[in-house]
């Protein structure tokens, strides 16, 4: 068995390398030809952390490569690949012309509903409805968290890398799932070449929305097939889920329009309080990586110990959030005194 796992691990690395090369080729072409600037450009404003116009075409390099590779190496996941491609196309329209929040969210609900209905888990209807809305939140989570150079790309690289390892070493291993996840991992690495600070390219909705869908869809697929427990996808992406969810709750409690872009996320506060893009994302990489290591190790434990690890890591994330808030309030206090 270890030899077989090693064999598939090599195959996954090969697929990741192909995805990496494909994304680098596509994005280099779009930048060198100047098409990137005509397809979608992100202009700086009071809600962004960047200071110069930047193309939002990362999704045009990542999603086609990932979709093609999934169709080739994991045909059982063809519907997931197709949904990601369609969401990317719709989101590209949003990047160029703008779509209402209702239209976007309706499309996300349709995509995740098709996923849950087609690959239904034998559960009560109410639980399935909750799963649908949680997956729809996951779709939007990536979009909300794509605001600092290298952050969403790094989370994709680490998160789907964790999925790849988890699908390989699980007692109910799923080779096609691991290969599909490795394709996303390699694509994210290629995107990061252009997105790490200072970013030459942003992911854009055409990349963040389908990647959020894939994170939720692969997590659901692995749960359905008994590859991993329900907590595994959550723990893998917990820092992102925690930041986006807590920030959303705070804004709803303040009766703000939560779908409007803002700069209140924890990672944005870290950048604005003086850490900058590079230090902020490196801290996030470390936190995400530690959580993924715990996730993968916990797969080998009994359920009681798995949940102890889950609850312990949730407490750690809460402590980190409290410390970021404390640092932010200190920064704002010093700023107000200067004024």
C-alpha cells in the first residue's frame, strides 16, 4: 500500500507540474499581448489595498487549465468541472460589466444545488438545505478573501494540497479526487508567480468564485465518498472561513450592506496596521499550513480525538483573531492621537 500511495503521489506531482506550466503560459500570453488590460482591470479605490491598476484575469489562466485536467484525469468529477467553468464565465461577465448581487448569488445557489442533488447524501432534507447554503457561502468566501497579494492563491495552493494528501492517505482513498486536487494545487502555484506582492495579476471573480466552488465541492465529494469526515474540509480552510464569517456577522450586526467591498477583514487590518502584504500573507501561510497538518494527522485518529483536535484548533484561531483585533485597536488609537 505505501508503494501504491507513493506511485499516485508521483502522478499527482506530475499533474501539478502540468497545471503550473499551463497557467504560467496562459497568463504570460495575456500579459505580453496586452489582452489582460482589456479583459478586466481592477482600479484602486478607498476599499482596496493596492495603489495601481492591475488586471483581474487570474481566473482565465487557472480555471480552463483545471477544468481540462479534471476532465482528463478525474472524469467522475466532470459535473463539478463543468459547473466551475460556467461559474467562471458568468463571473468574467461580472468582472467586465458588473452583475447584481441577486443574480450572482442565484447562480451560486443553482450550482451548489445541482451538486447536492446529483451527488445526494442520504440525509434529511433540512440538513441538505443547510449544506447547500454552506457551500454557497464557501463559493463567496474566496471572493471576500481575495484582497491581499498572494493570499487567496497561497490558500489555494496549501488547501488543495492538503486535500490531495488527505484523499491519498485516507482509509477510503480516492485517486481521482486526489489528482483533481493536485491539478488545482499546481494551477495555484502558477498563479502565485504573478500574484505574490507586488501583484502583476489579480484572481478576479472569474477565479475566486469557481475556486470557492471547487473547495466546497471537493470537500463535499470527499465526505460523500467516506474519504474524510465533515470536519476535514472545514479545518483545512478554517482561517479563511473564520475571517470571512466573523467579518460578515459583524457587518450584519452593524446593518451594513455586507456584499459591498470593504476593508474590515482580519487580513486587511493586518496589512493596514503596518505588517504589509508580504508579512501578512506569510503569517497566514504558516497558520493555514499548521491547520492542514493537524487535519491530515487527525485522519488517522479515532473520532473522539479528531474532534478534540478540531475544537483545539478552533480555539487557536479565535485567539489569533482576538490578537489581531487588539493590534488593530491599538493602531487606530495611535492614529487618532496623531490627528
